[in-house]
C-alpha cells in the first residue's frame, strides 16, 4: 500500500509532470493554497487548470482558502523586491507552512510541492523551507527538483496535451508588472471595495 503524500500544487502546468512522477510511489492528494495569485480572475483560471490536471491524472484536489489579505500582510515592506528576492522567500514559506499544517491535521505522512519544476525558482531554498515547516509539524518533507531529467520540458508537453492555460507571470501583482505594480494593486483593491 502506498503512503499518503500531500502535494502542494502551484498551478496546473507545474502539476502535470510532478503529479505523474509522485504517483508512481505515493498515494497523492493535490493541495491548492495559493493566495499569491492576483487578481482573482487569474486565480480562478489557474485553479481551473489545476482541476483539469487532477481529473486527468485521477488524483483528488483539495482547495484551501484564498487568504489574499494575509498574503499582502506577510510580504509588507518587501513589495519592491526583485523576483527571486525576499518577497518570494516569504511567499514560498507561507504556502509551505500552510501545506505542512494541513498535512499534520489530516494524517498525511509526506509533503512536497510542484514549485521546484520552475526553472525560475530556487529549488534548494524551497526544499529548505519545506523541511523546516514539515519538521515543525511532525510530517516528512520530500526534497524535489522536478525540472531535472527533462521534467520542465515534459510539463510543457503535457500542458499542451491537456489544453491548459499557461500563465506568463509568476503570480502576484509585483511579478506581473514590476514597474507599476503598486498602482495596479491599488486600482484592483478599489474595484473590490
Ligand atoms: S514573484 Fe512569485 S514567488 Fe515571488 S512573491 Fe510573487 S508570486 Fe510569490
């Protein structure tokens, strides 16, 4: 019998190859917690993609809350950081902490994330943060670097086969529009209020 793995999925395209690989060894449940995706319409598009992948690969997908205000609180003071800087470290940590907590509460033995498939993300840092939060919650982190062994190329192929929406920016307002990000975020907030 396979052990239960909670796999944090950051978007559908990153889920494709990563879920396939982990399914070979584990009983995988995909876990969606990504309050870093803005605006809400973009969040919905990516969640739809993740659901398509989960259906295609026959794994359950758990959708957790869109705690967007909490995300903005956490990254406060680091808005202007370049991609790959401190804002991203906080963003990774927030999502991995929540994933580890969920795994503990719901009896998952193992945890990892699809985020390491991205050529733009620091897999070593993500693995360190994952190890830290899993240790704090008494669950086991599995180190990954899904982009290796042609993993990223395979994820692009699988995304095309499944007809997935493929985003052109990481997720937050700041990654979409590094020049005028604050104005755009403010406009969006004004519309929501
Ligand atoms: S660029 Fe990506 S990883 Fe960095 S803070 Fe924005 S959404 Fe998070």
